[in-house]
C-alpha cells in the first residue's frame, strides 16, 4: 500500500514540475522604448528571436518604435537569409510584400539586408 502512495507522489511531483506557471523571459517582449533598444542590440548580435521581434515591431509600430515597413522587412529578410526554412517568417514577409511594398523596395531592402549581415550590422541604417 505504501509503495502505491510513493509512486503516486512521484507522479504528482513530476506533473507539477512540468506545469510551472513561470515562463522564460524574452527580453524582446518588453514593449517600452528601452526594451526595444535592448532587443535591437540583441538583433545586431545575431540573435534570431530578437531579429524576428524587430521585424514585427517595425512593421506594427510596437515597442514605441516608429512604424517602418522597410526596416521591418529588412529584419525579417535577415531571419530568412540565416534560416531559409522559417515558414512563418516567409509567410509574414510575403504578406508584407503583397500589401505594402513595391518590387523596387523589396530588392532594395534585400540588398541592404545582405550588406548588414556582411558588415555584422556595423553599416546598417537602423
């Protein structure tokens, strides 16, 4: 009988350990201007989660960043250049291209994204 209780207690502890209400802190979830600047610094260091966040922030105007479709597209394209299999970002950028950008803007931002990566973000306009 006691063995059953031990197994039950172990099972309960295991379940509770995986149901923790705490979630990992993503520094780019902070939508203040200071939080966005920290996220931008991480994006320039090559952190993909920060690059994706900056794409969304620029395109939506979140994080007290001025709405800028071109810069948002640039960051999203940087993500795709580093991870061509990111289907979510690919679909996101296709929507932006279709609704907000001209072919000339698209090619300009793609070329700029490549230059940013080559210079390790030292010569980027953002």
